[in-house]
C-alpha cells in the first residue's frame, strides 16, 4: 500500500474525527473584529515546537518546556512528562478549544512532552502553551518571538482563557530567567504586573495569543502602580480605639507588635480577647515590598488573593476554627500546599479557644514557631513553606470560663483543661496576659481610647531601631534573635542578672523562657528609646511570664 493510501486511511480512522460541540461559536470567534481568520492551506504536518512555561513547587516556580511534535500516523494525542489528572484532561480541553477558535483539528500523531520529565506537572496552567504548541507544530501559525515569552493559562472549551493560581511566582521566575514577557489570562495580568521589568501581556483567548505571537495583533503590556496598591485602605474598619478599658492588655499588644512576639490572652468570656486580637494587625508596621511579594506568592498559590488586590499590602490575619486538622494548619494533602500558618506569613495567626484545638495539632506548631518555616514530607515530595508569623492565642482560665478561685470545676478538671497545652508550647509564647472583666466605668466612658494610628507610630519607631540594629542579618525583629544576638544586644548589669536569676529559679522557668524574657525586655527598651536594657524593662518582661505559672501550677 502506498504512502498516499496510508494517509487517506489515517484520515478515515474513527479516532481522527471529533464532534464539534460549538459549531456556530467557532465561526463567531473567527469573525471577531481586528482578528484575521486563520490562514488557509497550511499543512497538518509540521516540526517540533518548543514553548516556555513554568510550574509552582512549594512557593517557587520552576521552568517547564512544552515540546509538541506532530507527525503522520494514526490520529492520537499523547502527553508525557509526569502529568497529573488535570494535565492529562487538558488534551480534550485544548483540542476542543483549538477547533472552536477557528483552527484545524491536528491530524496524525501529536506528542506533547513536558520537560523535565522527572518532575510532576500539576494543574490546568499548561493549556495555553500546549494550544500554542499544537498550532505551531501543525504549521497553522508562525510565531516570530516564541522564545522571548513564557506563558500560562487554562483554556475553556470556547478558546477563552481562564485565570490560574500561582501567577506571581511564575512571573518572578520569568524575569529571573531572562524572558522579555509573559502571556497570562487577563484576570491574572494585574497580579503578574507587580513584577517590574517584565512585559505582562493580557490575552482573552487562544486566537488572541496566537495572533500576538505572530505579530498580527499588538497588545499593550499591563502596568501596575505598586505605590497605589499600598495606599489602598484596609477592607475591615477596625481600630484599637474601639476597645474600652483594658489598658494593661493594650500595653502588651503594643510590646508584641513592636518586637514580633507571640501572645497568649487568658480571661473569662466577654472580656474582649477576640476583639483585642483582631486589632493587633492595625498597629503592626506596614509590609515592605519584599515581604508583600513573599506573602502574595503564598496567597496566589492557594487562590486566596482578594478581588481587586493583586498584591497583599496589609499584614494577614488568619483565624482558623479549633476543628482545623494538621494539614489545614500546617499544609499538606497528597501534594503539599501551604496551610494557615503559611498564609499568616508576616502577619498574625489567631487561635481562639486554644485548649479546644487537638493537642497533636498544637504540637506540630512548635517547629514553625521556632524556625519560621514548616517542612512537609509526602510521597509526592518534600516542601518547605515560610511561616514567620505572630501567634496570638486566647483561652478561658477554666472549663466553665471563670477564674480558678470562682470556678465550680474541680481542681482535676481544671488541670486536665489546662494540660491540653504543653509546657514546650507555652515556652514559645513570649507574653502571657490576663484579660480581666471590663469595668462599667470604662464601658460607659464617652471618650474613645488611643487610636491604632498613634500606637502604630511608636511600634514603627521601635521596629526602625531593630532594623538598624540587625542591618546585614536575616533578622526582622527582636523575637527572631538567636543566642548570639541576645548576648550582643542585651547586656545586663550584675543587679539585674541576680534579679532575673531569682525569677527563673522561683518560677521554675526553662532556658527558653529565660531567653524569651530577654527578648521582650529588649523590645520594651526599644519602645522607650533606650539603647541599654534597664532593670525595669526586665521586671516588666518577667511580669508577662508569671500568670501562666500561677494557673498551670
């Protein structure tokens, strides 16, 4: 049988036919104004096409090259390179999008390789590069600058592009790898455009992408004013001035914010613990651009970016329910993804009703609290996610919510309730603060308390002192100091050393609690504008460690 007859038989093979789901839609797309119809007379057999793309692993993007080859054979589409289910399904999705965009169905055997072949590819973001690769390999388009652009996007059956997750880390990778620009769905364009020095091309459908690459259609790159994004007002209108009374607790909040310290609020129900915790974010210093990019990457990967905010410019406040699982809090599942503690990166993680969380869940937080990152190992691989957050926890002193002296719970019930929180976890919380019931005089007072803006100014001044102190080191605040920094920046006189020694001995504090006291004392001195840590600073810091020992012992 001759080669002509073989080609004819291949064309008549049942697998070479596809039922066109939108016959009229294809014609409508072909007649869009400004977009010329695809060229006629091109062959179904072409050469190898290579398209630049990327995938997200952890919080970083890694390169993926989409190679498409079309050859004469029985019509078949094969995707190789460790694709997951979503990538395998892209075969039918992309082929339907190609035909509904006015292009020809690829005849013969089309092989799609996602390189490198030893790393798993996940998600629908390879639809666009696969579609462009098929059109290039079958000689339906002739791209002029294919190697200069990286592209990602999910295709609808109509050929329209849908947004995908993780565009910001992919855009950062594109700039680092020397790409001129990146093709993304229009809804992802603002997110990618926060990366300076990269042409972000917003495309609405497959035909628009194809004609842009051919030079037939010009698309203006998207530009974003990052300074304007930082000037956007917060979505929640909360202020520390809303809280009546509780001046001692507000002081503790200010110290925690100034030094990045973890905080535990203990008090009966209705004393304002949750209200105070939610206002902590309003007195924290603003995010730097570097911190904002790190935080946005995590939120982008999880699909948590709020509408109209392509960049996270406000410190996150995460408040998971006490029924949260290990995977929900730390991250995980079959393919490791960030959890709540990573979504709180550079922000606040608020755990209300702390003893109600499963003890196993709380114990898994010990490593992230100490190291500022969480490492998750699964069969699919090991991922490390950043988790430099402030832990703010709230709890009742007894099971019935009353102080021990007024509680009807038995001593054993109280100890069992408090015993749900381990000593090692308590040692990692710098400030333990009692939240007493609010007095009626404070509730009926007409004058508001001090506003968040005023407290924030003092916090920013203290953080600026720390920034200068730790210049050249990867330490952002006092809470992140190690033993070497403590020895260098917290020098105590002999009398203060003796006082601290008595406190540690009498309260049975651990070495970790001792270091936490020194860190808090350093922050108190920073708020007062002092270079040296005074005895009064240490005394106040010790006071924030006494309450938990009263209750737990």
